[in-house]
């Protein structure tokens, strides 16, 4: 009897696990299908050729909420959209002479603004303090990539003060020190309205650096977010 019960339990558990895995797979596939449907709808309804000023109304008429305007330039518009619990990014190329739209791309919204996160019902918090999404667009990524290469080109074998001075000398505003001990220096910095993180590892005996790593900030501190927005406003 015990053997039969054990076999029954194992079979039931296995079936339950298979059912759960299947449900999760179906759910994920369903979400993906819904997102793709939204992308296709937007791509079709926002076809190039109309006046740039018409696209905001087109989007809203389709019941999508514009939660963030990342760019509103003569030659380029970029919106973050939310519908239900999903989000998209719409990138619109504009002829700055005719003001007609020449290209529209509906893509995954990888870097969401706080307004978009809130519209999705999400709160961004770390260590009991609010953190801020860094709304990088494709254009920003090119600039950030340059900053990363610039930082990682700094020499190793230097002390901590060297890197702090080097950042200031090269136009970076250090906005937050995340770690500063014998083994690691981790800083957030802003340059040209773009934020990056610098991580320098040190030999605790010599106090000299052994490696340098830089990266873009997906989630940044309040101080970094404010400085980035301040620099953006000065452009």
C-alpha cells in the first residue's frame, strides 16, 4: 500500500509540475502574442507620410497611453506607450523641412521612465530608497558606448584619487559613490546628459588598481537622475 501511495504521489506531483510548466509557457506565449499584436497594430496605423503633429493623436485614438516623450525634436520623436500591463517604444523619423514622417519603428521599451513604470503599476525601490530608470534611446546608447570606452581606456596601476581627478578633468560629474573601500571603488557619473557607472578593483596591499570596468546605468540613484536631467535641460 505504501508503495502504491508513493507511486501515486510521484505521478500526481509530476503531472502537477508538467501542468504548471505548461501553464507558465502558455501564459508567456500569450503575453508575447499580445505584445506582437500591439506592435503590428501600431506599425500599421502609424505608417509614414503624415504630419509629425498627427501621430500623438493617432496613438491616443488607438487607446494607447503616452507615458513619456523622450524626444520631441524637429527630426525625431520618441514616445513610450502603455496599454494594459504592456509597453512599447515608438521611434519616429521626421523630415525637418516638410515636417512629414519618413520612418516609424515600434520596438521593445527596454529602458522605462518612472512615469511608464508607474503606469504599469510598478515601483522602483532599492535599499528603501527610490531608484530611477534611465530612459536610454538608441541615440543615447551610441553616446554611452563612447563614454564606456573612454573610461575603460584609463590606465590601471593608479590610486583612487587618480580616477576621481581623471573623471573631473574629462568633464564627468560624479553624482554618487556606491562603494569606496580597499578593494573596490564604484561611482556613478554623468557626462553630456548620459550616466555611467565606473568600477575599479584594487590590490588592497598596494592600493593600486588592477582592473577597470564601466557600464551604462539601467537603474540610477536620485542624485544621478537629477544631474542627468539638469544636463539635458542645458542642451
